[in-house]
C-alpha cells in the first residue's frame, strides 16, 4: 500500500474493516489478524472505519492484501450468494482440523491467512510452492 495515494489507502482500510466486521470480528481480533502496532489499542479501532487509513507498515499491508485476496476468492466461489461467503468463513472446515477459517486466520496469524488463501486460491498456492519459478525455467 506504500505506493497508493492517501485516498486509496483510506478506501482499502474502509473495505478491509467492512470485511472483517462483516465476519463478526471484534476489535481485539482485528488487531490480531492485521498485526497492527502495539501502540494501537482495541478501543481505538473504530477510527479506521471512517477517519484514517491503517498505518503504512509492511506487515499490515501484507495482511490486508491477503484478506482482500481471500475476499475475491470467496466472491469467485460464491458469486451469487454473499451470505454463503460469510458462512464459509465461520463454519468448521475439514481442511483446518474442523476449525473455522476465521479462527485459523485470527489464531494462527499470517500463516493462517496464507493457509486459508491457499485453500481458496490454487494459483496462490501454486506460486507459493515455487512451481511458477520451476515452470518458467523449464520453458
């Protein structure tokens, strides 16, 4: 997000807040899933709904990117049913040891975000394994 304008960063922040709040996350879980700096307290999380963008921090930016890719993947899976997108995130999943994907993302941090995104987006998982690099060298 470093190369985005202030308005673009603000719009991404609002979109991300809408997404995580739509999944039913409280302020403490939002702090955990985004790895916001320790100086930001749970009681101050509301300021990101409208007033200001997330801090321009590499870890926060990476996690926002993962969340937005998860959102896009869910839109691909359930193009006509937004309620199912939210339900999928909250329902226990065999892939994650019967834990809900949202629990995996909150409890496992960045590795949880990667696991959920890899499950939803095979191209992300393919890139992660290095297969893209191997395929490019074989061509």
